[in-house]
């Protein structure tokens, strides 16, 4: 990504609280007009970095730039980086209209302009007809929309969001996150979103920065982070994966031969630099494996083993199987459960060599 297009630049930033190093020499470029998610487990540093950008904390070392200007020491109200919190933080004694208009009133915006801008926000967030309600008269999803509208009405082109959907039920979370993404793209704002929810990160983001222990382990598109993780932590944290430890015992023109326990597995070489004798870990997503009725026969597969299903779980859009095949237990997702229903008993596991991700040495 172009450095010239960065709207926020974080350069070698470290932040400690007592003996605890919450952020350890982190660098990150946020591209103008992008949706960037800071993803990681609780206590990994993602919220601390968000608060450093907003100005609620100051770095112990390193620098933060917004629009090319270093903002170390700049107070919160001068950074133009509104932050939407997990708690809606609406004024309970104010109506929806008054909550959204609050920032404009502080700036003494003329009444006719204020009304026009608030009405535009009501329309953008689907809040028409609710302007005279108080927060206690609204659902959690509606309150969260008011919080977003209040943050955006000032006209800033950066919006920070710290786990803003965590108080919503599952269906409402999906609805509101779709609204957020749609509005972010239509308005062209730069959004930075903190979450520990992998589904949210994958569905919303242009780029994801995966955090752990105060450092960034990988920055990439959702596809890169999911299918081409840099290391085992990222592979394990983002989604579900089968991990097979092994050794490269053969190097052919197009393939590696990897010995995992008593199985020899073919892996496409493209993009990898493993050598004979390297210790590796194979990362295989459940949806990248085929489970085949045993009576179907041998077939022509890169890698295939006989086995049997030990248990299954119906998840609506798919059936997840736990199966023993070769010398391993596998997690396999069948994304077409309506076609053939449940499988039971003896099966075959088949694996495309191009759908295996290889972690070499320290990555594993």
C-alpha cells in the first residue's frame, strides 16, 4: 500500500503501564478511506493502540501522525478522531435529535444548518421518526446507530470504534455491522475498528492487523490473514484449522512431500521456500477438505485416506464433522448439507494439495 495515501501512521510506538508493556514497538499505516480492524484476544493491546490514536494515552516512545502531522502531545479534542465506545454513552435526558446535534451545538452551528445536518444523519442511519425518543425508549441497535451518527455529524473523516457491537444480540450485530460498512464506504471515511470477533473482522475489513502480546503478528487483507497466515498464532486465532506437524522428506518439480506421522502428504510448492529436512506445520481449513462416502471409491485425489466419522454438529449452513483418517483426527466442514444430509460411519478424507498452507520453522 502506498505510504503517500496514509492518513494515520504509527511509527515504533511503545506504551507501558507500570511493568506491563501493553504496546511493544508497533508500526502501522492506516490508508485513507479504508476500513482497518485491530483484531486480537483480550489484553493484547488493540484497545490501547486505539486510545493512543485518539489521544487518551500518550506513547512512551515512538510517534503517531495524522494527516502527516505528528500528534504526540495533542489533546483529544484537537485530533478530529471521534471514538465510539462499547457503551453507547448517550445522554439519557436528551432526545435522539438532541444527542446527535450535541457536537454541533457546542460549535454554535446556526439552527437551520444544524437541523439540516441532523436530518441527514437520521436518514443515513435509518432513524427517521425516532428523533423525539429518548435512549431508554430505543433498542440497543437503534442506540448504537445514534452513537455513530453523533460521532460522524461533526464532519470528521476518521472514525474510531472500540468493540461497538459487543452489547448487541447476534442478529442485530450482523445488521448493524452491515450498516457500518455501507455507510463507511458511501461516506468515504477512514474507519478503525477494534474487536476480538473474527467474523466481524473478516466481514468488515479492507485490512486486518492481528495483535498478540502487545505486537502486531500480521497485517493483511481478510483473505491473506485467513488463508495465508504468517504463523501458527494467526492461523489458530482467525477461524478453525487443522494443524499437522511434519518434515519435508521430498522435493519434486511441483510438490513437497511432507511426512506427518505415518502419512506422506503432497503440498504444492508455489510460493514457499522449504528445503529437504525442514520442520513444517501444515495448516488446513475445514472447508478445504472433502469428506466422501466410502462407497464412492478411490477417486483421483492428491491426498486421500480412509477413515470414519466420530461425531458431527449441524450448524445450519454446514455440517461440521470430526473424523479419524490416516493417523489424525480431522475437522471437516461440509458446506452443502441440504444435498446429501448427514454422513455416518466409514468415509474417505480427500485433500487438494493447493489448499494446504505451509508454515516453515519458526513460523510454525
